[in-house]
C-alpha cells in the first residue's frame, strides 16, 4: 500500500564511507535532506563545480553487473542497493553526495542503507505524493528472460506485488521463486539483508573487464563449484532470488514515484528492469498518475506470509 500521502525527506544529514564493489576505490557518501521537488539526486563533489545527476530512467548509462546512471560526463555506478532502501522507506526528496563514482557496497545488501535512513529520521513535506497506477499489462522479453507489469489484482490492496523467479545451471541455486508484497516492514524483514552474489568461475573475467575490484567475501556471496565460500552462510535459504527483488526495487526507484501494480519476472536483471521502467514511462496508455490520497485500501488485503526462517538482524 502507499505508506505516505505527502512527500518526505530525511530529517538530518547522515554519512557513510566504504569501498566501491566494482571500482575498488574508497568513497565517502553523505545523505542530505532535499527540498520539495528535488527528487532523488546524486551530487559528485569530486568534480569541478559539483555535478548533479537526477535519478531517472533517462539517465541510465549501463546495466552491466550493476545499474549506472550519469549525465554531462559524470556517472554513478551501483546505485540499486541504496535506491532500494530509499524507495522502501518512501523517501521522495534526497541529495546523495559522493566523492567518487560508485555508491559504497557495504555488505552487498541494503541493510546498512536502511539503518542509515532510519538514523536520519523522516520529515513530512507539504506537497502531496503522486503515484503511478498501472492500468494495462506491459511486457519486456530478451530471449528466455522476461518481465511483465500488470494492474493490481481485483480485491487486493493498491500497492506493489512482485513474483520473481531465477534459474541458474548451478546445483546451489538452480531455480528459486519468491512472492513479495511491498511495504517498509516487509522490505526490512524479507529483502533488505539479501546480499549480491557471484560465481567464483567468473571472477577472473570480471577483473579483466575492470569489474569487482572491491569485491570480497565481506560484501558478496561467492558461489564455488560445490559450496558457498563465505564464512557467513546464507541469510535466507532463497537469498539469491530475494536479492534480485532488492535489485528490482532499486531500479523501480528510477520511476521517481511509487508504483501500484504487479510484476512477474523470470530470470530478468538490471537490463530488463530498466527497460521496463523506461518503456513504461513512454507508454502513457498503460498507466495513470494519481494523487496518493486517492489510493484505496481494500479490507481483504492479504499480507504475504513471514518467512519461516529466522529474520536476519540488521547490523547497526
């Protein structure tokens, strides 16, 4: 459901420093309150004059192993984990300062970013939120990969539902599916702590291509031939597909507003996520933009079941 009627920013500045997953370089990040109408904006403080990059589908430069946005010669890489937390906590206006070109990877999930935003607090603003409501199906395919956006099902709350399936030719992953009904609490309990992952066999290739220079067992699940190499084992039995939902929510943030609809994805990824968002915004016949106050809540809304396994405690 739509958690807030009015736009929201953070109450106070917070900061975090870490390393970029792909660049391997240290980066300092500050999150600052944004005035009404700011939207979510990255600010590169290490460039002459400070360059601003708005978060929107039109600014996507690359989806190769991460979502990268940019403009005017500046870019920010691996934005999805932070943006997933921003979307989940219903932050509409935010300035994200970076002194490098990549968002810190933290532990490879959104958990640290959720904690950072909770620490910052929230500030209600004087403008009503607008919401994008899907009215007709929209589907994007790339070979066997596909992602489809539908209107919400009759009798369900007007929010966001996601059903995601992945399939890898690896015995430790194989096929995994997860159905998720979006809310702040559900994100924190079910999705936020799911980490990014990669395969040991691919590391040499990624390094040769200039990626994963900052990757480690502290910020990614590394899947070997017959075992998980991390000392900390999986946080969820199906952590891999949960992380794909995390990535999708981060890419949905490119819309610039909450979405009411249902998404079914099969082995998609950043390329299809961002293509869906870009195609959606350019097909005005498949959605309506409405004020948040007009969003109805249905009494018989069925909340998704809490996972049976123990919920991972977000680190402070």
